[in-house]
C-alpha cells in the first residue's frame, strides 16, 4: 500500500474529484490535487529500514466556500489514521477564481522486502 493509493481510495469514497500532480481537463468548482512530497526511512533495525514515512500535500481548490468539504476531508483523513502535519490557506487565485487550501499528510508504512 502507498499513500497515493490510500488517498485516491479515500477521495473515490467521498466522490470528490482528485488527480495527482495537476488537474487535467476542465476542473469542477471543487477538486483536489495530490502532490507527493517525501518518502523517508524513519525507523531502522539491524541497519535495514523497517518502516517508511510517506508524505503528500492535498491542495483543495474551490470557487465558493470550501469549509464544509475541508472539514469532511480532515475528518476522513483522521479516521483513516493519517497524520495531518499542516493545514493552511494559500490564497485566492484571482485569475481562476479558486480558493486554494493545503492539507499536508503523512502515514507510516512497513517496508516489504522482495
């Protein structure tokens, strides 16, 4: 499992449009873009990593009031055991009319040896 697959499943269950990197096509009034940020080995045993922490930024773009969707997504993230490392309003994009709100998340995964 990876953070991207878990986040995509979460957004599918919420019926919220989401893409990774950039939204292609004509964007709806509310959507998310997932940007992978880091994959780090935080815990070591016998000089071999056993766990990895994956982090991503969720960028919410909304033309209207984004608070209800933001709160719903934050609740779902916490219920799915994601760690929220940062939440912040980025600003209003005057050229597109979208508000931009970012939620940074992290989750730990066991490293599988193949």
